[in-house]
C-alpha cells in the first residue's frame, strides 16, 4: 500500500508529554519502553499539514498491545505536492484524501566540484556522527540497505530523515529544488547534530565518571574509617606514603617480576613500624623502583633533514659519525620502533667526541646523560650495591634513567679505554652485559634486583686508544674512528664555531675584535698543531681575554676594534712553540729517513738515524740500551741476542724503543745484510761495522712494528752513503723475507705528512683501500706508492743513478701509484650554512709534528 506523508506545520496541540499513555503494570517487558512520539496524533483539517510531502510505501504495520498507537515502517519514494482536498479526516476515517502532483528531482551533475565537495563533507560528518551517537548508529544500520550513499540526493534524504533538527529546517530540505542549496542545508543540519551529540556524550561521560569515582571513594573511605575505628588507629604518614607509591606507578607499565616485587615491598612496608630500621630501607627501595621510567620513552625524531641540520650546526666534518646517526634514524623509521645501539667514537683528544654525543641526542630528540668511567675501579658504580650494605644505592645506569625520566636516552660513556681494575672488581667485565644488545634487555642492578630494559638506549662510548679496550668488550661496539682535522678543517671550524663562541663567552662581541686570515693561519700552523682543536680554542680564548681587558680599561673612551695580525700576534699569545720546519731540510743526510707514526694525539712524523763506525769483533752483537733499574731477568734477556748472533757487526739501539720496535730493528738488520749481499756479494759493510740506530726525541716512548721499512732504508742509506729522495716518508712492517705488511692509522699518518709538506709516501700494498677511502682534499699534493716487497721500496726511495741496481725483478706484486691531485681538481672543505670565512686555501708546509709533547707513540 502507498500513502502520502506530510509534516504538520506545528506540533499538535492535543498531544503533549503529560498526556502520553503509560504502559500498564501487567504489560510485557517488550513494550514497556515504547510510547507515542510527540509529533504523532490526529489532525482536524488538511490545512494543518505542509503542501510538500513524500509518497510512502508501507512495509510493515504493528499495533502496540497495551497502549494506543502502533509502529509503521515505510519507505519514501518520491516528493509530492498536494493540489486539492478530496475528503477531510473524520472520527471514523483518520486519514484525509488529497490530490497530489509529483515533483521532479533536481539533476545531479557528476562533474560539479561544489556538489562533490559537499558530498564528501556530508559523508565525513555522518561517519563522525555514527561514531559518537548510538541512536544514529541504530537507525543507520536499519535503513542503510535501502539507500545508495554514493548518490548525493539519497544521502541528503537519509541524513535529513535521521536528524533531530527543527521541523522548519527539515521541511526546507524537502522543498528545496536546487541540489547545491539542498546539500548545504543538509550539511548544516548534520553539523548541528554532530555538535549536539558530542556535547551530550561528553556530559554523559563526565557525569558517569564523577558519580563512579565519588561513589567508589565514599564507599572505600567508609570502609576504611570503620576498620580504623574498630582497630583503634588513625590515619598516619605510612598510609599516605603507600598511596603516593601506588599513584607513582599507576601510569607506568611495570614488568611482571618488577610488579611482583613492588607489591611485596609495599605489603612489607605496611606491616613495619616507622621506627624500625628496616622501614627506611624498604621506603628507600620503593622510592627508587618507582623513579625508574618503566615503559616511558620519548618519541624519536624521524625527520632526516632536520637531524642532519642539527648535526651540521653543531660540528664541522665528522661525516662518518653523522652518516651513522642518519642511518640509525632511517632504520628506526622503516621498522617503526625505537632502536638501541652501541657505538664507540675513537680518536685523539679535542676532536669533538664528547660534544658530538649531545648533538646526537638533540638530533634524535632524545634525553642525554653523560658519565665518565676514566679510572673507575668499583663494579658497584655500574651495577649498584646490594641492599644488605648501609647506604646502598643503585648504579649509574639506574641513576641515569631516573634523572632523564625516559627509557630510551642517549648515554655517553666517556673515556672507556681508561677503565681501572683492582680487588673491587673489573668494570670492563660488567660492561660486557651492559653493552651487549642481546643481554641488556634484562639488565639487573644489584640494588633493584629486577630486570630493567636497556635495549632502547643508544650508548655512545669515547676512547683515545681502542687497543686499551679489552677484546670481548670492543667486539660489542661499532667503532667509528675520528682521525683529527687538517689545516683547512681547522680554519673552517675556527671561523664557523670557535671565534663566534669565544667572542660571546668573553663578552666582547663582534664589534671589538677582527681576526685576520693570515693570523689565524699562523695560529693553526705554529701554535696549535694537535689533531683536535682544544689548544686552538684555548689560544682564541686567551686573545679574547686580553681584548676584553683592553676594552674595560678604556671604557670611558669610544671603543676601537682590535685587529689581530702577524705583527701583533706574539703580543697576545707569545712566541710560537714550534720554530723550525724539520730536523733536516728537504734532503736528509745519508742514514736518515723520515717515518710515520700514530699517537694518542693523532698522526706524527719521526726520523730514524743510522750511523756506522769502526770494525766489530768476531761475534755479532745487537745491543739494547735499557733503562736503569731493570731486574736481572730483563738484563739476561737483553744479552741473549749477543750470544746467539752470527756475523761480525754490532748494533746499538737508542730512543726509548719498546720491545716490539726493538725486535723489528733486529729483523731489519738481518734483512738489510741479506739485501746488501744480493746487490753485491762483496758488500759486507753491515756485517763488519758497529752500527748505532737512533730515534730522536728520546724522552718519548715509542713502540710498534710499522717502522720496519723505515729502519731498513736508514741502514741501506748509511751503507750506501746515499740520501733518499727529497720530501719522502714511509711506513710499513718488514718481514725477514722482505714482505711489507699492512699497518694502521693511515689517515692520521697522511694528515701528518700533509702537515710536514711531504710529497711522496711509500705505503704497504695492503693499505691501498685505506688510502683510497680518504677525502680528496687530504691527498692534495701527495703521490702515494703502494709496495708489496722491499725491492720496490728500494727502487722508489733511492735515485737509481746513485745506487746499485737490483740484478733481478721485484719479488712482490706490482707497485700501485696514486698520483698527486692538483689543488684546482679537488674540492676542499668549504664553510657550511654558517661561517665568517669565504675561501679555504691549502696550507703551506707546516713545521714538524707535535710528538715532542706526547707521552708515547706507535710506529
């Protein structure tokens, strides 16, 4: 059956809430919640209804059993307008009969942007409304199968039909013929409904929450008061303390074992008297366990460009470190989780190892914590003290988590190569668990004695010499070497960072000081030659302090800019500590060869001097000059080579050489004698002559095998009485068969070579890859030859027209030569986003290496 449905112009006056019929007490439960709608009822005249309505198909009609009225389910089909009245309603016939005409629906233009936009907005609002209101959701689920939501007109009819808007607004939607205007009106209706539903939901939630909390609190308080009243006790500080502990862990996610221990300790605290000594022990433990940020972590930065900008802003160079941090961010982004890692920054002092840790934390948006382990002997500083001791407390790692309030900080462990060891334990062994990604997810502190997850922490360790780190501990770290800075990089760092920072710290500002480029070049070249920039900073601070004093003394006079140039530089920082360029000029005398060494301060150069005099006795004697005070066993070991040698020469070694380097000198002497015989069987100079081999700077301890080719070449130069080629240096371990073995510290040694103005390097063939990976600007002006056998070292080190030629081809692999690059061909390091200098020029040859101030070196 079909009916015409029209809304009344006003709410029927004969139907009100007070007149709604209530269900009888004997009614079934299925109808007790049903009642008439407020707009239902009879009409007396057709004039009471609107002119525009809808054709309705009756789907189902159900009469209420116990109250007046019923429920009818209809389906609207088309809009109609009544034209005349056929019959009015009467007491016997409730429905009126009218003549109608069908109204055409507006056309839908699928290409109309306005219609598309309104359609999408209405859909979005409707989805929000369905999530907010259960009433709308129930109606929607009942009628959705009859509507096509992709059709704008059907969607508008559905929204208006479910809405609780004013009658006038709904009728306006029904009578609107323009599609755009109809959708706008429907959008306004659904927005009002959504706002009302949200307000209603919020008020309901607040009211329920308030009532629930209040009722629960009243009930618990009443019970507690009754219990305390029966026991005759009052509320004390202990109960308040227990409540505070529970509140502290309410928003944390404690592991099962930690939660079990917490509850046990809390129960124990409730039974102890405040005057008991165990009470304070238990209270302190609970304070610590509630201060650990269980399950709390900071959101990590996933913006690669932002992180890269922060790292470049704080530090110049250090590309390896920056690239590794960006890789860490990329992995965390792809995995969608916060990752932990263990890295070790190894390099000489003053290159920025400690400060880069702060930049890493800032780039990752993590909290930062630093502690130094230099000289640490007690394992309890890491693992904490057991609770049985008086004054026991957790270790550094638990203290770190408490201080930062996050479970994923960046933890900088400084000076890890200087760990101590004594009867109190070996801290390096404790680090085996802390710095192991497979174990630190359940780290147990001796004090807390519950597993703590450290796997999300980013550990950054710093060290000067990784050789001092135990092997098992070093194996757990990802080592990133920071070799130091060359002249150009120091100029850039000074202009971009050090000069502005020192000016700000001294309070003089940019207006009072002008640093000339040539003065800065001289400071770096003649005053601050270390691998880092710490000494350079000290010198700049000294200049700024003197300028500040000058400004204060002339405070009543107009300020004048102080210019630092070559003429007045010495008056600010004194005379340069390094006066001469080299011990020898470009060409060293016979028997003198320049070698390369690696020290804790970076790369350095050193000379090997050899001289022969007189004739030796019958027995070969290799004499080691030892320090006074060694025991008899060492003296006997030193004398052993004298009795076992074969030949007629002797060799004395001086220069405070270590055992490894002394053995390397013995190998070089044996091979040099053999090599001289291969050149000419009549060459017996090395076998018959007393030789003295010396390494200058005798106050500096030296050790290592990489000076083998240097010492052998010094002996050959002495025997042939011929100097090696000018501006040449070499490094490499030499075997008894003449093979040149790989050595370490190539980058540091190349930097030292550039500082000394060396033009030719002889390096082991196996170090070719290490040299190739260096930045191009580090190799400007240097020609590198990579030798596999000493035959090639001999050919390259000496002028072939001045020394005998080998009677056979080289016994090693072919020599690889990398020619020197011109300055114009290489892109030198330039200033970054901030800086006050414009051009970086390659430095002039600088004075000798800073090894004179070191405590030891490895060659």
